[in-house]
C-alpha cells in the first residue's frame, strides 16, 4: 500500500469486511509466493502455482485500489 493511504487502509480493515478479506487473502498469497521464491529449484507444478498466485495477488491489489479510490471521492 502507498504510505499516503495508510490511515484509510487501517480504517477500511476495521470497517469494511470485503476489504479486510481481500487484504488478508493478498497477505496469505504473498507468504506462499515468498516461500516458493526461497526455493532454489521449483517443479513445474510449483512454477505454475507461483504464477497463478501472482495473478491472483494482482487481481486482489486492483480490487483494493478500487475500494480505496472510491472512499477518497
């Protein structure tokens, strides 16, 4: 998240269940991706999973940005 949005993110985490769910899903996917990136070699299945999770993370980030933008209006 961008620092200027920190307070808004904190507020949304407390008050918006959809944002909270999206935020925590993003964090969970990040942890899995980080574990995969620490491995020196990935199987084909692990590479596919890593790519899938990165796409999901991007989608979640877009979703969070939309919510943040709509709250600024």
